[in-house]
C-alpha cells in the first residue's frame, strides 16, 4: 500500500460543513471525499491518468 502524503489544509468553515454533509451522504470521511473530488477533477482536466491507464 502506498503511503499517503499528509499536509495541512485551511478551508472555509462553511465549505467544510458542506463537505461534511456531502461526505456523509456518500458514506465517506471528509478526508477521503476531498481526495475523491480532487482526483476526479484532475482526471477531468487531463492531469491525472484515468483508471486503467499507466502513470506518465
């Protein structure tokens, strides 16, 4: 298993509340939901390999 990078994140409290509810609705922790959202955005922008593609 790959070790994940830790870093502090400052976020608007109102946005955090939205993420908390959204994560709960998706049965995820806030941390894993933020990672999921960022990964999906990176894939959509062509910055991250889509599932099944080799890392460049």
